[in-house]
């Protein structure tokens, strides 16, 4: 008996590689059965210092700031990570960057400068599978990152 053929998208999905790397079973759901911590913040189920909300995204202070300004900009829609985004997500992905720039200006770090970061997958340092832009500033930031 040969292998049961899988659908091409299941066999090739970057999600499959991510979960295999993390030692987790596949198939998995693109949107987990339980809410991500950021969905709970979005829905007001856990407290957070939310400083921006609009129809596509929200932004709040990171609980463990790595710089004087450390904001997370998160889409209302759960896109797990850059590797799982689709063409349909183009508008929201662009909106995250424009919102990060607006928040930076609102917080007075546009002139001094800042960094925007998206961690993707295990080696990227991603810990929450709900795409988010880190906005870091308020001090000089070194390069390369650790
Ligand atoms: P990642 O490591 O996935 O790129 O970033 C996740 C970020 O979420 C981390 O910087 C972490 O400090 C932040 N974070 C995790 N849980 C919470 C929380 O409950 N509240 C807030 N405000 N930030 C959180």
C-alpha cells in the first residue's frame, strides 16, 4: 500500500514546517481553537494598555518592554505569522506599518527614530502566533540583533 496522498497545500504548507520544527503535530489549524493572548487583549478579556484601535488593528504597550517605547501593533484578524499571510492580507499588513509610524509620531519618537520588527517562527523569536509589529524606540538600538 502506498502513502495516502495529501492535498498539495497540506504537504507544502509553511505551517507544516513550522509545527514540525516546534515538535508539534500537523495538520494544525491556521487559527487555533483557543484564543491567542492578543485576541484576549483585543476583546478586553485581559487587561492591557491599549493606545490605539481602528477597524483593522490595535496597539498596546508590551508587558516586557525592551526599550523605553515598546508597542505591539496587532491586526484584529488572526494571521499567525508572515509566512501564513496571503494576498488577501495585503491591506492589513500595510496598515500595520502605517499604524506603527503613526503611533511613533504620537509618542514623540518619529524624529529620534525607531525600529519595527516582526519575529517569524522559532529562529525568528516568535512566541505569540498572531502576527504583530514591535515598535521599539526611545533609546539608540544596536545592530545586528542578538
Ligand atoms: P514575539 O516574541 O512573538 O515576537 O512577541 C510577543 C510579545 O508579546 C513579547 O514581546 C511579549 O513581551 C509580549 N506579550 C506576551 N504576553 C503579553 C501580555 O499578556 N500583555 C502584553 N502587553 N504583552 C505581552
